[in-house]
C-alpha cells in the first residue's frame, strides 16, 4: 500500500515537473506589442515621476570598500531606513518645483559629489500633466559641474504655461 | 501517514512551478546606425563648438527668454528680430552663426505660441516684390507698408568669445567659450534681457571644424 502511494506521489510530481518544463516556441509572425514591464526584481524600472533618477550605471556604482560595523538591516534602528545602499557617486540632496513669474513651472535639484574627484554630469527634465501625459518634450541635456565633495544644482524652467503636475529629471555622466 | 508527505511533496512541486525565472534584458546594442543623438557628443571629441553645445545653449536661452517677465510687460505681444546680423563670432572656432540664431528663432517661434511675435527681416524682399501680381501688396504703398510691418520692439545681438591655450609638450588643448546674447529695446537701446552660456573643453584630439 505504501509503495503504491509513494508511486502515485512520484507520478504526480513527475507530471507537474513536465507541466513546468514547457517548450518556448518563437512565433516570429506579427509585430510585438509594446508593453509596460512589471518586474518584482526591478522595482525601480518604471518611470518614477517627481524624482531624480540616475540613468548612468557608471554614476550609480562607485567601487570602493564598504565598511559596515553592523548588519545593514540594523541601520533602521539608528537612522531610519538605510539610504542609498548603492554607492552612488552623487547624492541628490534636495529636489523641488516652483512657479516662475510668468506662470511656467521650474524644477531644481541639488547634487553633492561624494568623490574626491571633479565630476561633470548632465541633467534633463520632462514635464507631465495630471494623467502623466507628456506636456512638452525633454529639455536639452545641461551640464552640472561638481567639484570634489562639492555641491551644485540644476535648474530648469518649462516652456509651456500649461498645467504641469509632474516632472522627471534624468542624470547621466557628461561625455 | 504519509498523506502529509504527499501533500508536502505536491506543495513543493507547485512552488517549484511558481518560481519563474526572470529573463533580464541584456544591454546589447541594436543594429549599427549612422545616426547619433545630436544632443550628445559623437566620436569626434575636439575643443570646438559642436552640436550638443549649440542644442544645450539654445534650449537654455529659449527657456530663459520665455520666463523673462520684463519682455511681456506691454499689452500687445512684443515684436522681436532674431538674426545673425548683430551676432558676432570673435572666438577661434569656425562656426556658421546662422545655425545658432536659426535654432533660437525656430525654437522660440514654436514655443512662444503668440506671446512673442518674430519678424522675418530676412524676407523683406519677398514683401517688396509683392507688386508683381503675386499678392495683395500692389494695392498700397509697398515700401511704406513694408517698413511699418517690420517695426520691431526688441532685437537680438551678442557675440561668441574664447580663450585658447595649447601645451606644446603634451599637445593638450583647452578652449573656453563665452556666448553672450542680449535683447535690445528699439525705443531707447535698453538691454531688457541678457543671457550667457559658458563652456570649457580640453582635448588632445586635433579635430578640424568646418
């Protein structure tokens, strides 16, 4: 009896295993629909409005020796939640918006160079409406010069006077 | 017995099925293209004025002008001339000044949306020749009408200046550029807006600009 039950179990496991191992068929006919990507392993992959995002992998990572005196998760007891676990070369200290005298929208961001070397970064901004519809195209890339351990800022105004609800600032290294 | 074991195995096998593997996007290039983003520096990295400099500068200046309240003081939209006549290149870089003023004017015309009117002084001959029967200008005093049409409130002027240095031992070149642009009032010559754009480039490459 026991052998029979074990046999049934192994049979079922085998069936499930075969069920998992599906062949992937490449159907090349027709266009591929453009879709949004939802990936639990990449929670920051979507458009994050009202924030500054660093799109340059070279700026995101800064190879240096990381000294930790306690497990990382314990840091929530000392300083809220751990910030900037990726050792980014730059820190975004502040970001905000304001209305200009003519009624346009201005955005600003304050950057701090965490390295001992001068950095040149480029920033651009895109403005969106209430439903995240683009109100105007992205601005041109503007250079921001950061001295070693120094602070600098990026400011940009919208062209349109239409109602702007959201912004999206991208940062990359200047080449 | 072993029903627990059975259920356990089934759960494990189900979990095994649900544990999908995410396929990461490989950061690989697509097909090679001859086109590159004009707002980004290309393979030729020299110390001259390049497309990304002009695009960055014009974009910054357009946003600055359109957010300048002193230009929009009057009831009527001001009439502005943006051309290269009073825009001088005193830098060491060879550049067609019209590319800067044309980009500025195009960008401003599209962005201002009637808040500022831009005069096509370059096309004055077009209006003068209307009495040839192509348009309506032949009915009136053409020259007087044209002069009235081209009355302006503000005109753009400015210059590009530079400081250049070369290290003969290393061949390293360094150039600092200063773009100065101003809007001058036709009434009294007052500068109602002034904008500048600075950039400094260092390179060992000997790029020829034309």
